[in-house]
């Protein structure tokens, strides 16, 4: 058996779920996430000799992130909504993507609402949040995946959480539903 | 508007501060209502995400297409056949036919050469991973320990103590029979936040290190009576230790006479 593939199966394949979860949240599309992850795994496999064992996960997710960006550029050219477009104007984009107040008032599925809010977060904020809350990654690891300083990771996380808190928790607590606390 | 300690509060919440810095920001939070509220908001947000936002997982179709792409990249037809045979076993736990026999031979060679610890660790992480990949996490789905424990009696060589710790954040979701080091093991499956923790129990006195890390998975091992235990998860060691303490505590209290 090929040495590199054994190592890849043991060290990279265990992170396939993490790769898919990140791509799915970034693209908001299962089909696109599947395509991206398959492409990313193949790229990772080709470049696998260059990575040390304990750094495989951040390295792999960085590749997934890059593939998502490439996908977004292609989608923009094809005239679809791209994942990076809200970054420049985050708050406005976030608000515009919220469910309308009437739907919220009739209490549309609570979980679905939160998912849509996360999906509406500016993409860099969303990525930091996914890596922290879903993958339990440290600030240093998130910085590695996203290629920014740790201070930037911290402020993105803070912004993502503040946006979610304002849009979701405050509304739930202010409304007729019993609180989440 | 925001207190300039806000990012430190978040760092405390995320477990990024050392003891000195933690103590300092905790003192600040006593005096600063804004930071105190922020910490609670962070906890509420995390709880809401854990409750409502899914962890999307790769399905069988994606796993197959990734496997095919890797095999194609590696090239050789022989390798392709072996790869499918092995990945099939990897996913379903079923070994059949000539490919299975070849695999078994290769496996024996590997186990003979590997030291005990290493082989056990590989078995445990392999079984953990297989359980997540194959939709074969549980054989008996239940949060009721009264149904899980008897199930083990008929399906595994051992019948370890089973308890639900949902109130402490470790929800019992079921049980499974698996193989560790060639022996039938009972696996008690817990969900902790977004993470699955597989607790393996088998008859043995192997000297596993208390804590082991392999490929991003953590293993916490211990012994109780004549059983060896190993809790495996991708969550952090202190979280796994928490479950271990509950299980050990439950067993000790379970040895006392029942209280009415
Ligand atoms: Zn403050």
C-alpha cells in the first residue's frame, strides 16, 4: 500500500466531516460543498508531503477555505450570489438577510431561523465562528486557517457573536417565547 | 459603548487565558456589569448554536467519491482494488471474500510488529472513526440505561455500568458492540455538545497511557474492576475527563446498597 495514502487516510480523512461542515456553512449549499470538498481533498492529497502530522487539520481547512473562495469567484462570474460579497458592508447585509418580522412573530422554526442568521453573517466572521464553536479550534489555529493575525480572529469572533446575540437572543427574550438562558 | 476588556472576557470564555490573566478578568467582571453581561451572552449564544445549528457531515456518496478520486490519483489498478476493499471494511466493518483475507493477513503483520499500546490506540481511534463514518454509531439507540445494559449482555463479552448523565451535559444516546484488539468490546455512546464520545469497555488489564492523542482524537483510559475503559472523542481532554469522573463516580455509588 502506498505510504503517502496510508498517512493521508490516517491523518487527513478523519477531518472530512470538518471540511464538509466548513464548506457547507460557507457556501450554504450541500451540492457545492460536496464538490468543493472533493476538490480540496484531492489538492490536499497532492500536497500532503509538505505537512506535519499535528498541523493537518488547520492546513486541510485552509485548503477548503481557499477552494470556497475560488468557488465564490466562479459563482459571481456566473451571476450567482457569492459568499464574500457581504464583507464590505456587513451589518446591512446581515440585517437584510434576517427573516421578516412577521415570520418571526408567528414563530417560524426557531432552529431554522438561527441557521439562516449564521448563514447571513459576513463570510469571514462566519468562518471564525464555525472554527471556534463547531471545531473547538484555538485562536492560533483559526489564525492559521484564515491567514490573519490572532487579534483579527478575536475581533471577528466578537463581531460574529455580537451580531447573533442582537439578532437572535435579544429577540427571543424580548418576545413571547420563553428565554434561552 | 463596549468596555475595553471585552476581548479579554471573550478570551476567558474561549479558554485562551492563563490562570493569572483569568483571575484578573474575573475580578474585573465582578465590578463591571457590562463585561458580566457579555460573558452570559457568550454562553447563551454558544448554547443556542449547540441546540439549533447542525454539524453537517460528509455522507456515503461524498466518502466514495473522495475515495475514488484518491485511488485514481494513486494510479495502480491493484491499489484501487485494495483501497476499495479496505475502505469498505473501514466503513461497514464487514470483511468478506479474498480481499478480506488479504486484508486480515496484512492486519496481522501490522499488529505483530506494532507495540501493544500503539495497536490499541490505533484500534480505538479506528473504531471511533468508523462509528462516525458508517452511520454505525449505535446498535441500540436509547437514552435509557435500563435497555442499554441488558443489550450488552447478549452482544458483547462484557456488560459495563451504563448511566445517563444528560443533566451534566453528557447525554447517553445508545450502545454498540465493537472489536478492540480482537475482543468484543461494549461501547457506550454519549453526546456532549457537538461531539460524540465513545466509551469502550473490554475485559483486559492493558496498560494504556492515561491520556493519548492520535490524529486529533483524544483517548482517556482507565481501569475499573476487571474492565479496561477508554473514552475516545475529538473534544478536549478535560471534557472527556469530566465524563470519566461521572462514570467512575456512578460505579462507586452503584456498589453501595440501593437507597429507597
Ligand atoms: Zn468591563
